[in-house]
């Protein structure tokens, strides 16, 4: 079969399965299998596809039709211009979270220390270190499987940017298995987190790709979706220096609630920032200095 014929077959099967981005997914999976790019379909649709590649493609199309996320099939998701490895143990990085990284970058200066709670793939922390100089970072997650993915991403993506595979040992970047602050030591200039924030009862209403194939541990924010915000805010004084900043990604309807939690905890200049779609996306604030004891 030709490249174009194989693509048309894949597109048809995904369309029949009611995959929302059937055309795009069919093309991307074919490019993944054949090592081609989007120009191949336009300029070389008549090239022959090997039987091995055709069968491999058909298997991936079958799995995508069963609602396994595209990124778990290709093993990669682009985020902040970087290709992050992903699998079933980590939340797939979203474009929405790029906005969180951009907001942190506005306040992250050379030499600062960053704590990334619920790090997952490490996409937030690795991006922050990639686009700054001489910063140090600690990525924390309760999932050892997620941390294994984060470490692979760090070794791939920080090489050649003043970092190397030895970066973790030298202390520029470390990952730690911990239930939030439980095993964390030290003081940080910035704490950032994209925690689980979906209310428990809402999870069953999500797309099958999310509710059935992404880790519930990375999604479930308890009954009201605010559990992890509370826990992170309550424990931050032990690890965030006075004048340091806390950044959260939030759900579109959580801005007021998370802001109130931060203000009650003594954060100053608390603000909710909207993303490019006009939705509340980031809550940030400055931790007040402790008064001097006399």
C-alpha cells in the first residue's frame, strides 16, 4: 500500500471511532511509525509503506481507537518547545501549563532555588532550568514511576545547557520521592505546583483518554478539588523564604478559593492571572516576612 492509502485507512478507522482529532492523529501516528514529517503526505503520498510499518501502524490506530491517548502511543509530548517522554504513569503535559511556566520565568532570576511539587514528567522544573542560568531545582512526587520518567527527561533535555547526565549528583537538579514536603529539606526562593485539582465526582465525566488512561493520582483533588492547595499552602513556611513566591496552576473556577487560602496564610500581592484563552489559570503570591523577635 502507498503512504496515502495507509493514511486514509487510519483516518477512516479513527473517524468511525469518533476520535475528535481523527485526521491529525492518523497523520501523526503514521509519521511516528515511518519516521516522516507532514510534508511526506503532501509530496510523497505515492511512496510505498513496508508491510512491517503498515502492520505496526494498524496496531497503533487500533489502540488509539480504543481511546489510549496519542501521546502514550508515541511516547512523547511537546511542552515549551521541548519533547518530553510520557507514559501511563504521568500526566501528559498540557499547553495550559506552559502559561504557568511563563509566569514563573518572569520572576525567576539566576541562582534561585525552585521547588516543584507534584512534578510528574518534570516538565515544569526542567523547562524552568532550561531557560534560566545557574538555578537549582528539586522536583518532588509521591510516585516512583513518575520520578523515573522525570529523571529520563532531565537527562535528555538538560544536556548541552550547562547541565549533563551528572547534573543530579552535582546538586543542580534533584528528584525526590516524597508526599509533598514530608522528606523535603532546605529553603527555596520559589515553590511551584500543578497539583491534582479536579473534584473527585468530576473525574468520571472526563474524556475516556483522561479518566481511563492517565493516573488518577495526578488528577484527583478530593471532594472540592482544593486538598493539595491547602496542604501546600499550610506547609510552605518551612520551605519558602520570606519574600519568596508561590505559584499554582488552577482550574478555571478555582481562582477565588485558592486566592483566599493564600491570603489567609499571610501571602501578599496575591493575584489570579488569566491564560491566553481568558480563563483563570495561575494564582501567585509573595510570602510575608516573619516579624523579628525581640
